């Protein structure tokens, strides 16, 4: 069993809590036949993933990767009167 974590970086370094900013889809492919491209199969989603090594039993090789999709820009939440909503600590509440 492989226990994996998605680590996504930008120009400033590692993005903390990448699942807050990205929809992270995991996929894998076995070693393809000579001269062919690998065919990726979906494993699941999230920042962490457990992968059984059974699919690589015949080849002893497998490629595991992520396909992160940006969730889009966040903006301030406003109430019916157009006022910015604050949380209990006085911080601005954001949503997509």
C-alpha cells in the first residue's frame, strides 16, 4: 500500500492545504507496452490518497499522479444590505 499526499507549489513555495484551493484528482497508469502512451485510471480525490500496489503486480511499475483543477478566485461574502460579512473573530468571510 502506498500512502500519498499531494504537494502543490507556486512561485512562493508549497501551498498549505492545497485541497482548499484545488480540486485534486488522483490517477494511475501501469507501464504501457513499448511505443504506446500510458492510459490513466481515476483513483479518487482529495489531498491524501492510499493506493494499493496490486495493479503493478505484473509489471512492478506504475505511475501515480494528480490532476489539480483550480477552484477559482474567492471573494468576500456580503449580506442582503451589501455589507461584508465577518466571522466571530472579526475576519472577512470568503467564498467562491
